[in-house]
């Protein structure tokens, strides 16, 4: 069964253009998941994992932090913990 793994763009609280994966649940939605990658990582590595969650009724959002994956910013650099928290809060709000 094929699962649609989509990519969206948005902006961080600091104005940095962010990229995120959005994978809608198939069938009845039973839960939502905001995935957070580690430093130096990116959401693109997790498309297959999120697709498996979708098959089980879980909608997922996985944002790239600034400077990671397809998000803008200095490679591997997050300005502050509060910037990271705002990216995570944006993923939860998107759910």
C-alpha cells in the first residue's frame, strides 16, 4: 500500500525558512506524532518510518531544524534552545 509522504515549507519564529515532512494517516486517525531529529540529522531520513506509522493510523509531522536537511540557515547551526522549541511547537500545531 502506497503512502503519500509530502513536504511543506514554513517559517521559524526567527524567520528562517523551514522544511517539514507531513504524512497523513491512512484510514481512521488514531494518533498524531511530531518527530524530532537529532543535531546534524534531517527529516528526510525518516520517510519510510513515518509511512509505516501512517499505515497504522498515525499522522506524522517531522520538521527540519534551521540549518538541517532542506531548511535554510547555516549548516548544522541552531541559534538557541528556544528556536528549537519553536520548531517543535510548530510541528505540534501542524498536527
